[in-house]
C-alpha cells in the first residue's frame, strides 16, 4: 500500500515538474515573441525615422534647388535688362 502511494506521489511530482517545464517553455516562447515584436516595432520606428529624415532631406534639397534656380533667373533677367538699358541709352 505504501509503495503504491509512493509511486503515485512520484508520478504526481513528475507530472507537476512536466507541467512546470511546459509552462516555462510557453512563458519563454511568449517572452521571445514579445521581444521579437518589440524588435520589429523598433525596426519599424527606425525605418519610419529614416524615411522622415530622407523626406526632410529631399525637401531641403528641393528648396535649395528652387532658391538656386530663382537666383539664376533673377541674375539672368537683371543682366539682360541692364544690357537692354545700355543699348537703348546708346
């Protein structure tokens, strides 16, 4: 009788240990998934930041180009007008 109880106790202990291991595995998997999700989110955020930076850089470049073209146009127009006025005065 005592042997049966002992065997049952050992079996119960084994079952509890197995359950603990399974729970630990599940928890570890969940943690890993969470970490992966966090990493993915961080990567996505970094990508978004990079995209924003690229957009800002593009905007800056466009503004610079527009300003440069405007300056060139102004210079050309002023030079042409000066030349026309000189030729007219002559």
